[in-house]
């Protein structure tokens, strides 16, 4: 890829040299990772480096990305409506398709309205960044997703963190916020935590927030399609409809496409349309994306057996890993971490698994705390028992090879 004939200036080379120093540091910590390139569709088996592997690395919980109904909807939409939307939502980029998806999402999530964004990342950055200003306060779980943290960084609002999934500590933070007399107080939590697979104690958090007059925002990126009736998410799982002000979700994980949304009141929707910067200044989804997402909601409503299969597979893999002697953390969902300690161990386990036909990514700092590196697995509804047995055998051998078992 290097083009010899291009002369690079001193300034270009100086920047590269400076960046190389950062990369050297990552290398030293065992955190420099080449991108894994999939030479196949994202499925229960994938091809990497010409080899077919059992894939435990995707967020494609239900295999919807290759579901025939989604593909058909995408093809039809592209044929009829074109490849791109051509504008930001507020200028000319809102098509009836976008409105249709939002109406479907609102009904699915049992809220008055919904608004879609380009991704789950941008919805968090857009919602938090636009709704809170100086004189407001965020009360946030210490292990909330990076996109929530980045959203918080964009506001001049104060922030009070509470200990991970601890309602009593959240209450301390909420009380502190109330006593300081802020205009708006928003408690934010992941519904399901993406690295540990634990579920936020939402009923307790909502109750405490109500006691101190704070609103609750749940990021259900890993809850939608997994928890609740037909995968409606953690608000539905805990029957908290009407008590969670902002239901954030992604269309990139179980829904199988790409995008993010907030399901909330009509007032929230109107507010975001006028204030959320990713909504105002970044173009809307192509028609194929929108209609594939609509088809995904149809599938969630009509094929709940996919979610049952996902949970059966999750229980099977968890039991197998625990029986083999691995520390699989505190997960309550299909996200199953295999704890490794230092990043080097996690990367070594991932490499050993790859040699044995299993693709499961090692994850280290900054995605998780130092010393808590892991190989994170996510099973899907489309894995067969044979896939899972092969994966378990590979885990046992790989774990022994690196001295983790
Ligand atoms: C993955 C994830 C996001 C980002 O969603 P994208 O659609 O991939 O941008 C946001 N929040 C949480 C909790 C996530 O796990």
C-alpha cells in the first residue's frame, strides 16, 4: 500500500514519528493488535486468514444480519429508493421510511415516540450532549459504556459517578445532586453491561431516582433483542414502562444492521430534532438500512424462538466454560467473559483459540480496567451444539496451553 513516488514532507514524517512512540508503548503492554479481517459474512462461522472459525466475537445475537427477510427488505429499499439518503435529517434527509421505522420502534418499545441516529454511539453523544448543560447533573454508573462517557465529556453539566450497579451508592449520588439544586438530573446506566454481561438493577435505580426527582436513561444496546418480551429490552424485562425517560438502543447488535435510537416522549423527540448535533450535522441512514431495521422488528415480533435459542446456547456455553474451570465473571446474559488478568494472557488465549478454530477476541485496557483483561464471548441463536462443543474443547486446550487452567 506504500506508494514510493509520493514524497512525504518533514511535517508528515514528524507526526508519524510522534505517533509511533504511542504505538511502541501499546506494543510494550501487549495491546497493539492488528485488525482481524473477516473474509466472509458475519455468521456463526467466519473465514479469517483463509480459515473457517467458530465465531464467538460478534454482537449479532440473533443472526439477523443474514436473515432472509432483512436482506430482502434491504434489496427492495435500495432498488426503489436508491443507495443513499443524500442529506442530513433536518434538511432533506428525512424520508417516509425513516418516519416509519421510528413509529415502529416507538410501538415496539412502548413509548410515545422514537428518533433514530446513525449509531448507538452517536445517539448517546447526541442525547447527553444536547440535553444537559451547565447547571444540570449526570449521575452515572462507573462502568457505563464509552459512548456515554464521551457524551458526558461534551456537556458542561456536573457529573457524579456511583459504584457499579450499586443502588445505595446511586442514592448517595442522587441525594447529593438534589441538595445542590440542579435544574435537570439524569441517572444513566447501561441496561446490560457490554464487557461483563451483568444486568443493571433497574427497578432499584428507578425507584431511587424517582425519590430524588431525577430522570433515568437506560442504554439497552445489549438488552434489546435479548431481554424482555420479544426482545423489547430491560425496561420491558423489569416492567418499567413509563418510568424510564430515555430508552436508548442500537440497531447494530441484535437488530443486525446499524444505527441507534432513543425511544421516549414526543417532547424529547422534538427537543433532539432541534438540538442533538449528530442528528443536525451528520447524514441520515440509507433506505436499505432503514428498511432492514423495520424487517428486524417484524422478525423480533414474529420469531421469538430465535431469542429462546440464543438463551439455550448461552446457558450451554456458560456451563461448559464454568465446568472446565474458567472464571466467567458475573454475567447474567449471553455475554460471557473468560477472565484472564493481564492483557498479555487474554491476547495469548485468543491467539491459542484461533489456532484451534475459534474466533474470540481478547479485550484489554482501555476497554476494560487494567488487570481485568478477558476473552469476551457472545454466542448467537445461530450456533449449533456442534459449534459450541468445538468451542468448548478449544477453550479447554487453549486454557491449559497458556497455564490459565
Ligand atoms: C455497542 C454499544 C454502543 C454503540 O452502539 P453502535 O451502534 O455500535 O454505535 C452504545 N452503548 C453500548 C452500551 C454499547 O454496548
